[in-house]
C-alpha cells in the first residue's frame, strides 16, 4: 500500500547537529590528511564569504568535494566509516531518531533532502534507516571524483524542484499526498517549507525562527 503522507527531512542542524561537510574537513584535518593551517583558514574564509553572499552554492560545495579527489573508492569508504563512527553516530540525538521513528511507524514515505554531497549524506541518512536521499551530486570520471558538482546543487529553490523530480520518477506528484511534512533549520529552506502542508522549523536560524512564529508553524528543538 502506498502511503499518502510524505515526510521530508533536512540533514544538517536538523537530524544531525552540525554541518556534515565542514565536519568532514575537520575530521580529515584531525586525521593528519589535510594541513590544518591551510584548510582551517580556507574553510573559515569560505564560510564567511558564503554567509555574506559573496560565494555561491557551487563554489561552496566544490571546496568540500575537492577533498575526495585524492583518494580511490576503497580509501574513501574506509575514511567515511571512521567519520561516521567518530563524528556522526555519537552526536545523533535520541529525539532526532524518535522523530524519524514516528514517521516510520506510521508507514509514511520518508526522504532526506540536503545540499550535502551524496558521498556523505546517503551514508548519514542510512544511520536513520532512510534509503531515499535527494542530495547534491558529485561528478565522476574514470571511476574517480573530479571535485566538481554534477547538475544543479540541491539547495534553496532547487530543493523543491528536485523533490518534484524525485516524485515524478516514482510516478507520483505532490498532490498525491494528504500531508507533506518538511523538517528544516534554515532560511534557505523557505522555498521548500512554503510549499508543503506541514512545515516544521527545527533548530531554526533567526530568520526562519521569526518567519515560523509569524506563520504559526510548529518549532522544534532537537539535541
């Protein structure tokens, strides 16, 4: 039986309490794989420029994707498992798992939608038992990552567009669902939250928090 309820979860600061790609860089620095002085400085500068609107989504994402180019798939798989073991699993809050479980127990269709590139986001979603992931895709050539984004990043207005495309590939559309829940933390998610029947602000930034209060949307604190 096909569910008539859809639950869409953002990842960073929603199901997990950090920025997954920034945490990935911090992990590689702590492992001695990336030079601390170089990458810490570059990371801080990029985040500051992104927050000021001086760096776009593709530049922001490709900074983190560049960390994948130096490894083959076997080495990346080992690093990712250690990253999950040390940086992700211990930090997942019980109430984040409980939120997902409520929708799973109800039989709802669950999707993670995130700007984080698939190499990280798919494995983090699997920690919650969520198989369906809409993520930013990374380009690969000859079996290696190139460090470039493939297609449109799954961010801002793109999240709503990519959700529609995902459902269409399943032979579905938004109107097939009686309720659509979206759990997100950022003002960047307003294009998605504004289009669903049940928007929920989770660990919301100041802009989203104010908007949610104005609109009467539920507000959750997780973690």
